[in-house]
């Protein structure tokens, strides 16, 4: 028979696991957020992940769940922790990715013709 302490610990673990959103829709939403954070089209992201754009669309809309390989490639190419992709746990996320997810891709610095280094007046 399990002790009261063991039952309580098991209950707390179950509650923590239920707090994570591992549904297909939630995983798809995080993949879309990742794609948008890097300013990529579905076609570009799909090519980076080694899948078709139709497959990526199915993932982003929550019709399918990513394979382990697809999640691993996203982790490696975009520095997105697997626990964030699959469960929404952002504990080990890099500061760069946090900024991208919050503010979007960094803006490309535009140089005006007045400040161009090629101007020699």
C-alpha cells in the first residue's frame, strides 16, 4: 500500500503534467510562433525542417503532431527547446529566442543614402 506522502507526490506530478499544453493545436501554435519569430514563410520553414509546406500547414493548424525527428530538427536549427515545442515549458529557452517570440525577428538596419560610407563629399 502506498504511503500518504507517495500518493500526494504522485498527485502533484499529475497536476504539473496536466498544466502543460501538449495538444496538437498548442504544439502547432508554437511551431507557427517559431516560424514567425524568424520571419520565415511556411515554404522556407518546411524546407528547413525537411518536410513539405503542406505537412507544415497540417502541423501548424493542429491536424497532425510533429514527429520526433521534425521536433529535433526544429530544436537544432532554431535553438528552440524540445520541452517548449512539445509542452510549452520555456525554462531553458535562449534569450535570443525569447526576444524573437516576444518582439518578432530583428529589423534589418536600413542605411539612408546620406549616411552611406561610399559618399565622399
